[in-house]
C-alpha cells in the first residue's frame, strides 16, 4: 500500500487484544506517525502521542503500549524495563518500534515494513504482514 503523509489517516489494521505489532525501517520513516494515527483513529486516544525514545515505552488506556527500543543495547535492557511482562500479558496490545533485539524471542502478529519513496519524502510504501494469514 502506498500512503502519503496527508492520507495516513485512512491507515487501519485488524488488531486483536493480544497483538504485538512490530514496525521496521529507518529513522524518520514514519513509524510513530503510523502508530499515532492508529491510536487516534481506532482507539480515539486524543492526547499527545509522541515517540517514547528516551523512556522506552508509553502506556495508553489500560492495555495499549507503544515501545521504542532504539536506545536499548541488549535483551537484558528490555527485561529491565519490564518489557517481557508487558508483551506476555494476553490482554495487551503492543506497538514496537525497532524490535530487532526482541524478535528472536517474540513473534509479531503484525509486521509493518515502511519504505520511503525515493522521489517523494511525503510518500511511504507500507507492507503489512499478518502472522496467521
């Protein structure tokens, strides 16, 4: 699917309450923007949604977590922020940016690959892969 910054609001997913959603690509590719639009449009979260780069995760509502693992150096760092307990709870929905340090333990229910289109900074090619489909 191709999305521009202007029409990212139409982006939605079929998310179950236990899903782990991994987002891949580079810095400034739009991972947080996609998560923000999902949270606003699907869960009606109206407060400020920003990347949790320095605090590693934010919690929204009672069971939605937004992780940014960019600054973690090891799986032990993930354990130390209580990441395992959060991801293992079947009632939690978890959006994870930079999931490379946990992907050998946890499997995403949805994998989102984001690619910038070379000729246009405002366009993204977004590939969505559901685990069981």
